[in-house]
């Protein structure tokens, strides 16, 4: 995935990331920590942090003292809240980002939340790059009346499982986290929280397909303008 596409997809998220890293020379994030949990050997810390972005439900940060240049960011967002913030009526009046396009698409399946996992990597030049592991839309609300309580509980269980994942000899922490079964864990905990019959209807977002759809819409928009002239 090209970095430009990633930045386009996570424009709110990356804006938040840039703001919290106010001291690039130390790479010390400046955010409000809501909860701090350590692994059994205290080498890894899981931070639940505040994120002031539309739809933000949960934001977790995994830090490994033995691998300080690779930090894992896990986010959980409410899709309905994001849609409200984006103003769907403006889609046809301006260039449409991939994020907005994905939210504007009609879907017969009801999905409530977006779960995303990505690395924030500090290079030796002190430049920070983002590497996406995956982004999924799924139903983490089920039949509950509250839109976010169950979703947050499920997300919290997943990140705590990742925190306490036992190390494997000869296998790096970064590889372990990249290959961690994020979506399988989400689905498993959703059944525990929402009931054995709950179906998450998980959908992994495909940025290539969304870009092609956006290009098709923009070509159609250009054709309409030519017909009017």
C-alpha cells in the first residue's frame, strides 16, 4: 500500500498522530493516558489514550521497551458517528477521499464499527512512517441498545490479549504483532460479549477497489460537466 493512500485514508488519524508527537527529537508522545497496563515481564506497556476525532471509541498504543522504534496503534471507531461528521450531501460537490467514499457506499449488511491496526515506525532519520496491518468494518453492537459499550469491551479484550502474547524464541515482537490474528480475536470476543450466535459480518477494506470506484465516479462527473458545456 502506498504511503499516500494510507495518509489519505487516515487523514483524521494521522493529524492526531502528528499533533501528539510534539517533540520529534525525543519521540515522546503527548496524549492523555486513560489506562496503563503492563505485560507480565513489564517490557511492554498498553496505553488506552484519548483521541479527539469524530467517532473515536477506543485508542490503544502498544510500546515495547526492547523495540522502541516500532510502536503499535490500534483504533476503534463508530461508523455512524463518522458518517454524521462527514456530511454525506457534500460527496457530489467536491473531490471525494477514499475514506468518505467507503462510508458513502450502500451496503445491505449493517456494520457498526471500524477496527484498524498500524505501525508507527521511527526511522534513524527521526522521520515517522506508517505501516498498515489491516482495517476492518464489522458489527460490534449486535442487539444492544448502547452503540459503543460492547464494542469498547471487545476491543479492550483483544488488545489485552495482544499485550500478554507470550514471546517465541527467534521470533521478533514486530513479527508476532503483525501476524497476530486480530480479526479472529475480535470475532471470538464478540461472541463472548454479544452471544454465541452473533455474526460480525466482517469486511476487510480494500483500498485498491475503493480507488477504482472513486476514479469511475470522477470520470462520470467529468462527462457530465462536458455534456453541460
